[in-house]
């Protein structure tokens, strides 16, 4: 492995709490003018490592924000976008072509636009057309390693537009202290789990409330560990996927189920997961249980992000690959750049 490249990702994971603290400072200095018209819906757009923050924040604010939040990942935007839409565009580099295309469409709809970026074409566009923006630090080649900046910037965007309260600030401060105190134990647990995942197909199951977190974990296994993974949620998987646990036998034998738990899981989901444990363990390996720690759902999300990021890093080492590079994605971007 290229030790320097590998250390880049390690440094990003190690610096997660420093990133959270930095993001809080940035958010406190942001001055976003209140929308001129009433906001009736929210659309957040972003791709890959820039967009996963949108999914996490959508999940965290479920049941707390009184208007619909939609996450859009692509070139197009929904028909409902209007001057009554809060449109938040997320692109770490500021050059994500799908997100830039979506912004132009939102501008035509006269939506209230906030851009979250480190620079690039998005920041230029925001300045040229007098859009609101939150600028986060540049210099990283791994947007996925900057999820803390994206999450907190999104929450500040909602806070400054009077859609959520300030509780996330104190909860983030609590999480920083908790993670720093437990860092050694988190890394040790992550390393043990990574050893169990080598040569396996990780299948991640959780309550629907943790779907965004499971997706983040899957993405990190894909990008850092260069390994396939699969996710699904309870109770939905009980209505379809559970029946598929028969074939192909060769795949099932190499499957490794991981349960993500939070104390915000629905009580009936907890019962479903325990009943299904017998089904999965009869056909495959003992389930790996990962239990979120923290006093609030946000704090538990931070804990799971940090733990699973370390798992993906150690799994990369187990696989003998570099965690940082994403050559397949870069190849795709290069080829698309040759096509008008």
C-alpha cells in the first residue's frame, strides 16, 4: 500500500471531532437572510460523499421539522420546487455536475437557495447570482471524509431559517467530548469487526430510522475498503428480502449480517430483529451487533459514523488496499469529461 495515501484517510477519520468543532465555529459566523416568502418544503441535493450528509440530516430531523424534506440525487429536481422551497445544494468540491445542473433548475423556479461548498463553480455561481452560501474548508480529496462539515452546515441552514432549534449545537459538543474520551476503545472495536468482515459480504440491517446511517456505512465499505456491501431495513425487509435467504447458497455462506441498534428503534422492530436472528444465523455466521452510544439520536449518529469509518479503514488494511483513492469514480469522471 502507498502509506502516504493511506495516512490521508486515517488523518481524516482521526480528526472527526476536530472537524465537528470547526464546523460549529463556521456555522456560528454564518449570516443567512430569512427567506422573503414562507417556506413550505425543503429540497436538499448532493451526490456521494457530499450528499450523504443530506440523508443523515433528513433522518435526524424526521418528525421534528413541520414541512416535507426531500433529498434529490441527480440532475433533475421535483416539479414542486417554487419560491416557497428552501433549496440546499451540497458539493464539497463545488464542481459536481449533477448538483450544478440542479441549482440552475432551482434558480429558474426562484427557490430560496443555499449552497454548501468549499469553493469551485458552485461558489462562483453563488457569488455571481447573489445566492446564500456556507463555505467549508477546502483541500481534501475525499468528500466522504468531510461529512461532519456537511451535516453541521445543513443543520445551521435549517436553524438560521427557523426550521429547527439550537439543540444540535450542545449535542455536538457532548459528542465531541464523548468520542475523544472513548477513542481508543472505538478503534479497538472497529479493528476486531473489520477482521470478521474480510472475505465476507457485509449485510447491514437496522430500523428504518437508521437507514441513512447504514447507507453511510455501506458507502464507506465500498469506497475505503473497496468491498461490496448490502443494506436493508426493518420492518420492510420482513415483507420481501427475508424470503431470499436461501439462494445462492455460495453467497449466503459468505454473508456476514451486521445489526445496527439505537435506543430510538421501534419496540416492534427490536422484536422482529431478534426473531430473524435465528433465521440468519442458521444459514450464515453469528451476527455482529453494533450498538449506538450517546444521549441523543444525533450523538448516536456521530458515534456510529466514527466507529464505522474506522471499520472501513481497518477493513481496507485487511484487504491490502489503500483507503483514500477511488480510481473507478475518477475514471468515470474523466470519461464523462470527454463527452459534451
